[in-house]
C-alpha cells in the first residue's frame, strides 16, 4: 500500500471516528433534550409552549415587549396588569397579541377594585391563562375565568392553601419562595417545594423564587414541578423597557443586596417586599420610626399612622423602573439578581437556561457512568 493510500485510509478512519463520535454526541444531546422534555411535559402542555418557563409578571417591566419576547423565544410571557384600568389592559393585550402569535398570560391582582371587569377583558381577548396574584382569590373570580374559557393559576404560600385553591377550581398553582423579588411570603422556595411538590399532583405546580440557572430548574422538575417562573432574570433583557439605571443596579448587585423590607413595630404591619437596598430603604425605616413616635405621642391615630407607612412606597416602583430613579424608587429584585451579569436578549436568556439544564443532565449521566465503571472495576478486582 502506498504511503499516500495508507495516509488516506487513516484520514478516512479518523473522519469516520469523528463522525461516529459526533453522531454519538448528537444522539446524546437528543436524548438529554428528550429527558428534559419528559420532565416538563406537563408544564409545556398546560402552557402550550416549548419550555415550561414562565416569565413572572413584573409591574412596569412585563409589558408587551418583554412578554412577547419571552413567548416568541419559547417561554410563557405574562402581562403585569398592576393597577391598570380595564381599558388600558385591553390595549396592552391587543398590543402584545400583535407582537406574538404564541400563548401568553395576564396577571391580575385580586384586590383590584375592578377585578371582575379585568377578568372580562381577558375573556374578550381570549387570553388562555390568567394568573391571580396578591392574595387568596374568591371562588367567584376563579369560576368567572374558567366559565370564560381561560385557565386559572393561583399563588399558594402553603400546602393547605394550595389544596384549597385546587378545590376552588385553580387549574395550576404557583409556589413562590421568599428569595423572589417583589412581594414575598416567609418561606423559602426550597422548603415550599418540599412541602408542596410531593403532595400536590392533581394540577401542575410551577416553582418561583430564586431561580437563576438551568440546574435549579432541573432540580425542581425532578422534584415534581411542572415548570418554573422567573422574574429577576428577565429584567435586564434587551426587550425589557426597564430604565438603563434600573438595569445597571441589577447588573452591579449581588444576592445579598436584595433584602426584605423591615417592619419596626408589630402594631404597624409592613407587607414584606424584596428589593435592592438603596437610600429609600433607609428612609423607609426612618419614616416608620417617626410615624411610630408621633403615634406614641398621640399625634396620629393608628389608622393614619398605618396609612402614612403604606403610602411611602406608592409609585416607587414606577419611579425606579420607568424614571430610573434608583435612589428614591423601589428596586424590587430577587436574590437571583446576583446571577444577572449583563444585558442579554430574551432568547439568549432562555437558551442559556435550557442549555444549563441539559448540561446538568449530561453531568449527572457522566457521574453515573463513572460511578458504574468504578464499581464494575472494583468488582472485577475482587473477583
Ligand atoms: C420588579 C418586580 C416586579 C414584580 N411585580 C409583580 C407583580 O406585579 N405581580 C406578581 O404577581 N408578581 C410580581 N413580581 C414577582 C414575579 O412575578 C416573579 O414571581 C418573581 O420575580 C420570581 O422570583 P425571582 O425574582 O427570584 O425570579 C415582581 C418581581 C419583580 C422583580
């Protein structure tokens, strides 16, 4: 055989080995994707999406652009209706639908004085999924949404409430731990997930709070979650309309900067909100101190004192998100803010999360294979 032919055959062998290993790699990737799709199949079917990743509604941030971008990239965008009027919400839904033909949802706050009208707006627009947030909803609200043909997702802060909400008609439950940005409950995501996931199988359960990477998504799916909901991670998406200063504060912050609001006196309850500490956080503590002193001196009634405390944050989220006032505004953010390191497109964020989940499956397979090889070797040596 001529050296040229032998070289040629060796090259062909190498190419075949390469293509076989590329084929094996491809097959491995397909298998891992199939595994992930199996794990979040229930969530995907419920949402009608490629990925069972919901973009949690964030007032002022989750408007048409971000919501459509999340849905277009294969996730599930949710419009934050906040304190919108029915007319405004109607326009926002129409504008979002003009930007995407994928499914998206609407988040309604249960204590909104026009909740029933807002529900009707969602039904008129044939919104497939309505998320009821901000307290335990009434059966009337849940049933009205269902009668209109939409599915209802409710937040549950504990297993017993989750079960109650399912009995009331909720089609899915979101459990959100205290690592999350915005209004929070007292229990961490890890503990809530252990409390709820093994015992609530009747409906899909989505886990929220503190999720910033795909490995965490995989772990909650393996515990039985149908999918996940992330908010903080999407704030710095290119498509997010949040002010550049607001985004900069997120990129600079570490997990420990996202702190829960402090209540100084049990007589004056403060609804806990997780946000980046800033001068407004210190000012809030100071205002509480002054108001409590005035109450103690008899200069204020309890009701007026409570109102003054509550009034402090009015409009503060808008000031930060839209006006970029990061000193006096509210920088609502979850602890996963430490994992936000740059502005990215929404599609890139979702692809990164999915890749991380797939890599975690690959890592697990590899650990299993080496452990198995190790134990086979050990047995061989013993025999
Ligand atoms: C800036 C900001 C605003 C939010 N506003 C709302 C809201 O209006 N309604 C709601 O149900 N949740 C709201 N949330 C919570 C998110 O929908 C989501 O559940 C939460 O961010 C998930 O936790 P994570 O921040 O750790 O990802 C907000 C969160 C942030 C960071």
